[in-house]
C-alpha cells in the first residue's frame, strides 16, 4: 500500500514561495498542521527532491484551509 494513500490532497510549498513570503519560517507550516483542529492525518515529503515541501492531507477540506492560509498551490 502506498503511503500516503494516493487519494490524499497535496499542497506544494516551494522554497521560492517560502523565501518571498518572509512572513513565516518553514517550521511554522509544521506548527500550523499540528495545531489545526482536525481529526484527519497529514504527511510531509520533500517535493522535487530539494524544491520545497509537499503537504498531503487525508481530508481535502484541511488541504483547502492550508492553501488559503499559506497562499500555496
């Protein structure tokens, strides 16, 4: 079985986005995920090796809130 499952919703945050937004550190993304009130799981993996982070959410609604909060794709 693939992990995370392929039906989870992915949000990508590139290093260019992180550096241009200056309003947060990469650790803030993880902190947000840990504090967000959800019963669902999330998974983080490097995106394109060193280009950024791929946050994958079990619940698509969590992914939507993440995208809106962090202005990512």
